[in-house]
C-alpha cells in the first residue's frame, strides 16, 4: 500500500502543519529505511573524546593501565554545563592523549583497549524506580547518564530539564522528523524501540511537570506513526502527529511552528513559549537507561550512501573509529567522500581515525562520481536571484549576508542581519546557482564574532 493511499483512507495519519520557506531535497533514505537495527562488533580500540557535548569537557577519573568494566564512569562532569563519560566496553585504559576529531583540532581523549575475549555484558548499573523519583532526582540522573542530544547538537539534556524559573513548560515535543537526507536512525528507533520512546517521554514530562506531549514526525514515516500510536497511553497525555515532509522540518523552531503554530522568539528558548523539545533517539535512550541507572555507551548510527557495501542501521559503541567501521562494511566506487551526519548539516572529514561520538547519528559515504558535478562547477559571483531568500526558513537574507561575509564585515552581519538566528541548515547553499558556500561563510563569521567577544 502506497503512502499516498494511506493518507486517503486514514486521515488520522495526515496533519497539515508546516512552516514557510524550506526546500525539498532528494530523500535518499532507500538505502537503509527498511533495514532493522543490528549490533556492530567492538573495535580493538575505542577513542573517547572528553568533549562530545556542548559545554565544558569531561574530566578524566581514570589513569593509563587501569582496568574498567562496561558502563563504568571514566570521566566526570566539569560543572552544570557538562556530562560524564562511561566506558563503552570492558578493557584497559591505554592512554589519555590528543586525538583527531571531526571538527579538525585534536582534542584530549581516553583511548580504551577492549578485551577481545570478554562477553561485554553490562556490569555497572543501579536499578531505579522512576515512579518514586522527584523531578530534581530525574534531572540529576539524566546528567549522571551522560545524555546529550543525539540528533546532532549534543546539547546536555539535563540542562533542557532545568528551564529558567520564570518559564513553565506545558508541552513536551519529541522530534522524530529526521528531515536530513539519507539518515534513518530516528525512524528505526521509532519503529523498534517504541516502548523506550514512550517511557522516555513520560520521564521527561514528569521532570518538567508537563501535562502533555506530542511526538512529531514527517508524513514519509507513517509506519512509525502507526507503531507509536499502538503504544500510546489511554489517557491521551501523549499523542503522535505527522507533518508535511520538508527540510528543515526537524529544526525545533520549525517543528514548534508546524505542530502548534508557536514561534520561538529570536535568541529565546522553547521554554519561553511553554515548550521543551527533545530528539526521539535521546528520549528512547533515557527511557531505556534511567530505570537501570546506565550511562550512554552506544547509539544507533545510520551508515549509508552509494559508497558503502553494507549500508544499514547499527548499534555502535561510542568511540568506534571510522576506519574500523568501513573495514567491516566495505567501500565501493573508487575514492570516497565521508560525512559525519547528513549531507545538509554534516561535517566532511579527512581522517579515518575520527571516532563515533554521542552526537553522531550518521556516516554518509559518497563516491567521487557522486560529488563530481558539485566540485567541478566552481564558485561564481552572486547574481542576486533571491533563491536563497526564498528558501531560508528563518526568513533571513543570505544573499546580503554572504556579500558582507565575503568582505569580512562579520559584526555588521550579526547586528543588522540577525546572523545568530541562522542555524546553518544549508538551504541557502543548496539552492544557490552560483555554488557560493554561504553556510561556511556564516560559520566563519560566527566564529570571528565569538573570538572578538572573548578578546574584548
């Protein structure tokens, strides 16, 4: 039965919410959408950066030569805006050293040598009764679990559970849109970890005192809608809705607009309009971890693209190097281009020693043939066509912003063109007929402004 036919015979599946502007890139989810989640083997060594989240890096509490068991804390949080790190496998700490990252600069990391003959059972946990926990205890437990946004931002989840005192969260939004092309991590989680998703939603509602929750996804994931609806509580406190498929529907501001017609103010938090927004994978993870007191030691990752022999959705230990992953799954099509995340907002990498981190939901492998057209066109002068303005979901003016960025007038972009409202979705770069790397310009501008602010 086709998706379109389902919409006609079952109107409950169809919700007309959307937002203005945006784009419709090719979805390219056919590689992995129907592939069930599989467990990936452990690499001989795991590389565990201490900075896998927004905020202060974790602080090591282990030393080289120390044996650790799977799930044991190996680094502690460095304050409120930080989270601990847990051992993804039983083994021995080989060293603590600077290692490559997807962002470029080397960062301090714990290198764990995995015991090859170990069963790798979870040996470090503490059973909890979530029903008797207070909101404060839940929030602390979420931080102790090392949970961050698994959708890519890696923002510490416990911080979202601690909104400003003057804000009251009335509705929890669980974001299952996964609008990024190629990726199917969240889709498979909604299908296969539905019970954990509902439990995590309930936990977030209790922590925030919210009376209702909405699980939002796009209308190209109706099987997930059906799976979730079958597990919803009878009291109607949690609902599921499908909105129109459009990029970047998964951005929290877009989702709030599409589902509730609420606009999160510029520079403001979702809690300022009574919302808290969490990714579905983060929600399912806490639904599974909190009752047993475990830490984030693995995550579901979509490994996909025309350049990989065995694409799929895999449970991968945090710290697994890309080199090991690609050796296991195989490459094809000549030289490859690797992206952590999706093609719109992901980061291209140049080293296979970069590990999977908590915020990495996808590995995209493209062949040289797939990217030849893009790289051969070159960058041309802006023709002021306005396509970027029509595409920008934040209603900014990427055309003028790009021209100013090219001239290094970074402060002017922030002051007059709301640079910080740009969340780097890539719509402008995607539609630009001149192939101007607008998102890269804006990232440089933001970085320059931050450095200037630090120096002043």
